[in-house]
C-alpha cells in the first residue's frame, strides 16, 4: 500500500499529505479515524509521538474494516453534513410592520376621475391645488386668477410617493384617478407637524385643507 488516503508510507516523508482530492464525506471519515487512533494533529507533532509501524497497523485496521468501501458510510456522513448545514442556516429576520393606525387625512371627492388611470409610486403627476388653514386663510395656490390665463400657467408636477411633497399628498394622490378633484383634510402629523412652515404662514400643529385636481399621470 504505497498510497493510503493521501499518505505515502514508503517514502521518507511518510507523514506528508499528498495532493489527493477527497470529497467532504471522505475527509470527515478520515478525520474520525485519525481522532479515534489519537493520530490527529499537526503533522510534525504526530511524527514525534507516533511510530511508523503504529501508523501502518492503524491503516491496516482501517482497510480491514472496509470503512471506505461501499456508499453506506459515505451516505450516512453526507446526510449528517447536510443536517448540520441546515442547522447553520441563518434565521430569517422578520420585518415587523409598524401599525401607524388610521391614515392622517380624509378625502372627499368633489369631481370623479376616469377611475382607470391611478398613479403608482414613482409616477409623475400634475396637479392644480389651493391650500387653506381651518379658518379659511389661503396660504398657497397654483390655480390661475382672471389676470393670469390658465394657458400660461402650469400645474405642479412631481414624482408621487417619494417624499417630494408632504405625506398627506403622497398618500392621498395614490387613491385618486386622472381628472379627479378632491378635498383633502390633512392632520399635522402628515403635513408640517409641530414646527409648521412659518415662511408660508403655516403655524405649528396646523391641520391643512387642500382642494386638489389630478390633471395627468405619467
């Protein structure tokens, strides 16, 4: 037996492993065998403590036991390896959905749309709008006045659902269809919150009311 599982027993380097490709199953059997015979460890250390004759006897016992013959042992080890790999798989991290309660806005349809063309997240929408406070004060509008013809004016355009506008708008517009006009009453949490927007004369914790017309969806 000149070559036994990667070890040349007839050369001076009888403990040096040869470059023999072994399957994971065979490697595990070899590991178990060496461990049982107290031959497992660094090659140099084993060479100092084990005699050549002792190693040959151990390998003779290995082959007499037919431990590497057939496929039963290999299949058994393979199944064990598979089981270990399954156990080692990282557990899936479940993303918890935070319940934010009901939407922080209400919508009243003033004019029905086509009920066909609804915007999706990332679509470009164009809108005419007028924003007021609860007391009726208009703080913003892009609806043209008599002095400014509608042909010269352009509706507000932006990508919906991406945080380009206040959340109340993002959420409400996804429920509207092309041509629809709606009245939106948006709570502070989905508007400008505790800080408000002083430059637009929107006070802190203000509930905002918008009349919005969805002109187009692209």
